């Protein structure tokens, strides 16, 4: 499932969902890279 996260105030990444952390952050995979950040809600991603 594609998921969008924010990894900075102006940087977002969209990739394949890997896991949700206990602190609410989400990890996604883009190619061989893993990125962890705060999930973007559905209304903001649309």
C-alpha cells in the first residue's frame, strides 16, 4: 500500500508501507531506501 509521510517541514515521501512505530511514526520503502516520518492524513494527501 502506498503511504505518504512528512520527513521535514517541507519534504514529503511517498512509498510502500513498511511499519508503524509505537510513537506514531511510519516507515516507507522507496527502492532500496527506508524513510521514517509522520504520516500525512488522507485529506492533505489528496
